[in-house]
C-alpha cells in the first residue's frame, strides 16, 4: 500500500511517500520501485490531462472546504497573517490554474532531489525482544533545556464582572426534502441548496456486516470494495480518470447494518457522475484479482492491528458484547478473508444490491423539480 501526498505548513512544505510492506515483500525491491518512480517524476513531463485532473481535484477540495463558515473565517485569517491581505483566494487558485507540465517538472527536479530527503524505516520488533533493546545502540538525541516561560496573567478587567446576556435562541427550520420513488424502486430524497456549487449524495442499502455468513466474515465489506473497482466496460484503470475529469469523489462503506456509496461532485457534473455510478452498480465487474488484492491488504491490516491496543480492544468489545454467534460479534479474520471468492461477491451483490432496497439522499446545488421530484411525493 502506497500513499503519496504534499503537506504545506506555515513556512515549509513537505513531500511524503509512505509505503506499507506486505510481510513477504523485500524492502530492497520496494525501495528500487519507489526510486524508479521518483526518478520518472523528475525526468518526464506530465501529460496535460493529468495536470488538468490534479487542478480539478484541488479546486473541488477547496470548494468543499469553503462550504464551512468556520473554514472561510480561518482561510481569511491565514491569508491576512501570512500574506498581509485576506483577499487572496483568487491568487491561491491561480497558482494551480497557471501551472504547466514544464513548471511542475522544474519543481520536481528542485524539490525531490534525493540528497534533500529523509528516510525513516519502521519495523516491528522481533518476538520477545523489547523495543528498548532495539534502540540501545541508537545515537542519543541531545535536547537543550530552555527556561520556562513566565505564567500567563489574565487580570480581572471590569467587563469580566458580569456575564453577557444570552441571545434569544436561534430559530432552526429543518429543510423539507423532495422525495420520489423511481420506476426501478429506488427511493430518492433531495434537499435543495441552489446557491452551492457542489452536491453531496449517499446511496444506502440495509444489511452491512450483519449479512456476512459464518466463515465468510468480511464479505460485505470486501464486496463493496470490489464493486467500486468499476463496471464491465469501465474498469479500474479507466474509471478513476473519468471521475477525476469530473472532479468527482466516490467511496464505498459498510457498517454493522448498512452499506453504501457516497460521493462529492461539482453541481454541473452531477448527471455525468450519476450515470457512471449507475453503470458501476448495475453492471459491476467484480474481478477475481481485485478480490484477491482486497483480501490480502485487509489481512495485512489485521496483522498490523495486533500491535494497536485500541484496535484489539475494539475487536474484543464487539465479540464480548454480542457473543460469537451474533452477526455483530463475528469478526473478519485472515481465514475468513481467504475463503472469499468472486462467486460469493456476485451472489451477494445480486441478492442485496438491488435498487428497490436502496435509498438515495442528495443535498446541494440541485433542483428537485427539474428532475421530476416533488416535495412529499412519497
């Protein structure tokens, strides 16, 4: 599993490559692969469409952040504090819009210099060997002591003597969703916010982990993950670029008694995103190799969780609270993941992924009546 991200801070910027190795992976081999990819980034120009997708993803992320009133206030303060002018959002966006494959390559050559980086390798301690023993030969870090700062003083100013009067409670009026039942049985609820440039949606089915049969715990979660890999015509390698072109984000999720797909998209791209989602859900590819990858990565995550006391406690709590025979008390294991087959997922999705069992909730910059959905239709 590989994660790559850039992190901007007050006066510095960091580029991270985080790699989680499988138990049987050779560190030297993985390192060579990472080195080759980084060298490629510093050597070859991005394709224009790749850059356009990256800019689109950034702008969509910015729009979602600015939906929050608190984030807007924080952004104005950040611009004023570091740039001396709170009105710098357009300037910030233009930095990305004006980027070219050439300027990106120049930045990669400058900042991804191997001589400038720091590598940290973390390995689990061998069985029976205390962590302290592994660090016994490490060079100690010298920490310079600084004088304690003087305690903060808050004198009792006159205005503190009397608490301010309470304002009258704000009147909160819950939105009334427009609802409808489609011909395929899908129930839809839409909350209009016409001024927003974005739309959020969630498609939900009942079920979740409670549907896992004994011996195949993890089936619902693995199958929902497999559904997200694409349709028969629009598979994984082709699906992501299509979504990136639209600035759309989709992810599947599973809880004890529900499962679903959630998405974020620009309002003008909602229809195109829903068409892609419908294709994926009605004609999922469900490739066997995809299931094998999901099972392997989740098994590795289970092994890693053994070293996390909180993860161990959560697993034990579910088992103790509900018992081993209850669906909520039966937990995925390496053996149950290994027992899953693509046939299991096809049967699961055929039985539980029907539109007539689902509810679609949509909120944001969308007009319900323009889509034939009226308030109180259901």
